[in-house]
């Protein structure tokens, strides 16, 4: 049971991270008028150059666009 709970928690965290990354990718696409691959590459390069996890960079991008100072929340539910 513990292994199943751990697997569920890991999958949930992955889905939440993926949602934030997708939101940031879309925002970069809109701002730069580029395709999804180019936008993701921008996000990935920012992550690598700052030595920060990709989902954290993505959350900063989305939070900067929201401009309300609140942490980014996803709408993924179990």
C-alpha cells in the first residue's frame, strides 16, 4: 500500500509540474510568436543556465505574468 501511495504522489507531482511547464511554454510562445519546440527550448536553456529545475523556472514565468505575487497553482486533481 505504501508503494502505491508513493507512486500516486509521484505521478501527481509530475502532472502538476507538467501543467506549469505547459503554461509557461504557451506564454513564451505568445510573447515570442514562436512554436512550441522553440518556446520549450527557451525555457530549458533558462533552466540550465540558472541551474534551476525546469518546473521552477516555469513557475516563475507564469507568476511573473500573473503579476499578483501569489504562487502558481495548477488545476490538476487526483
